[in-house]
């Protein structure tokens, strides 16, 4: 939750508000100091001795190179299920597409916010990316002239064949691969934009709902099941002999 919370608080501070944290429960404060969130609000940073945090960060839209280095650094040694080198490359590209989408679709002027956490005891990794842009429903309306309820707009955007990108480079393929992997991995994907809530559950089913209040942008959270002992490869790498 640090990504969307940080986005909201950043917007509040840009409107000349002062943000302070008081009376934070001890265990919560410790985590928020380890992942660097509270260092933005005057608290000292604590050493992450177990290496379980994916540090809270704010990126400018032009910081794609830094985001790539950030992902490589903070997902390293985080118990990601075993993948072939080709699939692992595609997997990181699909994570990078989340950042790319926030840059190209959101039109945010306030940056992109990321954070995550490895929970070894719960056998999962959560990683969230948030922006303060125009949101998926408005982007769909502006680019495709499609007016859909927010949950349905998110559902449209999460379909691998759908994209609002134009030009020779196709969009949406990274999200398609990410959804397929998360489904096989029995993880989860959650997306919030405007008043829309969309979730791909661990059994592959999709839930959609309407929130009582809008989020001023978009949040995507992916949850990876680290108890997964399968080895994954791209279907294009599979030899015909492997199916017998």
C-alpha cells in the first residue's frame, strides 16, 4: 500500500500541505523505515537486514533506465519461481511494461510510485506501481472513444489483444504474458483506476467491482506465489519431444 499512499501524500504536499506521521505502531514503523517510505517524511532509514523489501521509490516519467536498474536490483534473490533465461527476460519486460504504461497512458505530471515486499513466511512477493494520471477509463475514452464503466474499462485494458498504443510496436503483449504466468503460478493481480476495481484471483477467475470513492490515477499490484516449485519456459522453447 506504500505506492498508492505515497502517491496520495505526494499530491497533498504539492498542494502546500505538510504531511507528518505520528503514533505509528512499532512493527509497521519498522517496515516503513526499512523500505524507505518514512525517509520521505523525516524519519531515519533502517537497515533491511533480511533483504525482504522492494524499496519505495518515486520515478519521473523519463526515468525508465533507473526503473530497469531498480527492478533488477530489488527482485534479485527474492525467490522468483524458476524460469528459462528467455522467459525470465520476457517476464522482466512485462514488469517494465507496467512502468511504460504509466508513462505513456497516464499523462501523469507527478511521477510514478513503486514499492514491494517479500513475505517469506507467507510465501509471496507483492509489488505495486501507482501513478496520478488520467486513469484507464479516461484514457480509453480519449484514445478509443470507448465509454465503459471503470471496472469494464480496466478489464478491456487487461486483455492482451487490446491496447490504445499506436504505431508499429504492439502494446499489451507484456500484460498478456504476465497474466498467464500469474495464473499458472497461482498468484494475483489487482488493478484500481478511478472507481474501478479488477482482480485476477489465484484460481484464475476475475472479480470486478465499483469502489465508493475514486483513486486519482491507477494502481497495479502483482502478487507472486513463491511456494511454486514449477519451472517455466516459453511455449516457443518447448521441443515436440517434450510432450511425449
